[in-house]
């Protein structure tokens, strides 16, 4: 996914990355920062579920994060590298676990009990959703 995201934005200018062509949407730049932050939460949730039986998974408000963590000013290159490193690290860890570990669970404060597989699937889908969002934003950019 990180490679697909990087490819999707490779020909965009800084100005295009910062534009918000669809009212109420983040800019592509903000989506890139969000992907890194979200992946860091997923990185932690995967490990917490593997290491701590029936652990509680905290929630976070992504809109507040985008406003208070300077998403428009953060370095998106750094965010993409972090996204890739976190995704690679989690993938390497998940390759080591025995099959029964996929059934380990944690309790998400909003979504209830989730298996490790549920958490994994959430982050797979999350990347796809935001890649589609990036493509939609690209199409809406002025030509």
C-alpha cells in the first residue's frame, strides 16, 4: 500500500497536494499524514492484541488529530516513510505468529471485541479507502 500511495502522488506538485478541491475533504497532503498516524495506531493495536490478553484499545479522533497535529505543515515525505516502515514491521511480525494468534482479541471502546484478524483487515481496508480518496481528489484538481 505505501508504494501504491507513493505512485499515486508522484507527479503532483506541492500546490496540488495542499489543495482541497472537494469541500469538507482533507487535502491529499493531509491524507498522507493521516495514513502515517493511523498506521502507528494500528501498529500499536496489533502488538497490544498479541501481547496482552483481552486488552482495551483506545480510540482517537482523527479530525482533532488533523487539526491539532499540524497536518498541513508536517513533512509528507517523512509520513510516507513512516507509513511504509510501520506497515513493513507489522507485516514481518504477522508472518511469525502461529495461526491461532489470529483469533486473539482485544476490546475496542467503540467497536467492541475484535480479533487480531479483524484489526488486520481494518488496516488493509483503511489503506484502500484512502487510496481511493486520493484518486478522487486528484480527479477534482483544477487542470
